C-alpha cells in the first residue's frame, strides 16, 4: 500500500488541489457576488496556473529535440528487425490514425466543451484557415529561432530526426554524440519531473479561477468530456481490435479473454512499463510466437498509443469549444496528424501526455492554457487510454504474426508468466 501511495502521490495531490480550488472558487462566488470586483482577486489565482503553462512552453522545444534525436541516434542497425519493423510501422500508424479519428468524431458530434464560453488569453490570435500547401509548408519553418518556440514544434521534430540520423551515419564516431544526447535527454526528463511537482499548485489556482469565473457549468463540461472519451475509446477497443485480431486469424473472444488481465493491470497502474510482462504473457497465451511479441510488445509500449491519439484529438476539440474557437477542416487534419506524432513521442517522457498535448495545441494554434484545464481530469482519462494502448500492442502482434508469414500457436495455454 505504501508503494502504491508513493506512485500516485502526485496524481492524488493534483486531485485534492483541484477540489480545494473549486471550493475556494465557490466561496469567492458567494462572498463576492459582483463579478467585476471578484475578477481582481481571481486574477492572482489564474497567474499561479499561468506560471505552469509558461514553464511548459519553455521546455517543449528542447525536450522534443533531445528525446527524439537521442532515440534515433541510438539505432545502430535497423535492418536487423527486417519485416517485423516494417509492419510495426505500418500497422501502428494505421490503428493510431483510426484512434485519432474516433476522437475527432466524438468531439464534433457531441461537442463536450460547447456552451462554457471561456475567455481566450488577451494575446491570443485565432489561426486563419490554411490551404493544403500552406499546411504542408507550415511543418518547415524558415528561421531556426522559430524552432525554439512552441509553434515550431513540428519543424523541431523533423530537425531532430535528421540530426539523429546524421549521428547514426557517423558510425563509431557518432557514439560520443549519441551518449551526450542521451545524457541531456535524461536530464530534461528530470526537469519535467520537477516542473510537474508545481502542477498541484497550478491546478489549485486554475480551479479557483474556473469556478469563480464560470461557475458549476465547467463541471458539467468535464463530465461530458469524460463520457465522450470513454465511449469513443471503448468503441475503438471492442470494434477495431476485434477486426484486427480476426484479420490475424484469432477469435475476438479469445483475445478479450486473454487480454483482460493486462487490461485491468494497465488501467489500475496507468503504466505501460509495469504492465509489460503481463502483456507479453497474454500475447503468448494468444499463440503469438516469442520472436514476434518479444519485439512488437516492447516497441508498442513506446510508440503504439491509439488511446493517447484519441484523447489528444478530443482534448484539442474540447479546448477549442471551451474557448469558443472555430476550427475548419484543415485544422481537423492538422490535429489528427499532430496527435499521431505526439502519441508516438508521449511514452518516452514522464508526464509526457501533458507535454505532448501542449505540442498538439501549439501546432494548430490553440491556447496552451488548455493543458492546465485538462490536467484536472487527465488521471481518469489516462487510466483507460493506458489500458487500450497496451491492448493495441497485442492486437497488432496477432496481425503482424500473419503478415510476416508465421502462424499463431494452436491449442490453449494457461501460462500466466513468461
């Protein structure tokens, strides 16, 4: 019990801070009924939350560059993985795009953030709709200094991949550079951990501001968001993964039966790393060969994030609706693409969901204040998306087994451990 409390202490602190913030905000509403007089006091609480947002803005570009370039530079010989890696790339991208599309459907059909009418930041400028060529060129900023801003995050990703590839091509001479990239990446991850410990204070401030400014209707929006998120995520889990495993030659009933244990573990721990041995054991019971799931499941725990892609798209639309910001078809496509990239990078960074949501918002030009708003309900959403992320690894492993010309083992097995 002590270890579990230690693991969740930050989540617990954020939840308690948000509840206290709502209570304090409600007290302000009662004690100072005049909105204009109340705003003078509430501005201080919003500033407490804005500090967190500004810290995140600073860390986005550098952590994107060093984590991605370090990962690319660490690949010594990608050819050794052969056909398995090729199909991992194809299948994981397809299922993540489908997941992101569910988030787009949920956000546009149910509109969970509509009607709240939050006021955008004073310096916010609504993005103008872009045409196809403009969207493509927006990925490539013309000034290197623009890469050091949140809006240049997509270009930074491209540059990081190119830089990491160049380090790999240097061979043994590039090892020293790769080691330094890894060291700096690890250091920045520690910086993120430090920043996250300010999150409860920031969430308290935003809780006071939200309740005192917009009243109980913000709670209704949160409830609607979680309802839509769980609905669309479960549709993806049962419908898409049933189709995937059937294409791989496995009964969906057997898949869901064997996946139930790692699903519950991933949901309760909210950790793909903790769940990894249980997920691999389930893959073995499904008949996936050791040499397949030994590659697909560990890689999937890092890059295959269907639930995360769905959540980030839905969150972006939710935030746009909260602030009354209209998004056109071009913005929808950009959100889906950036959520796909962001979901791949999320697992490598502790509290990376927050950082990568900031990336998605910045790419499409939405207020980054939205990330602090989402942190209030993120633990509830994170539990399900982690469980679905893990389940997607095994569903794809089943299909990849068939695609590379291998067969699932026949006959039931009762192994619970590898």
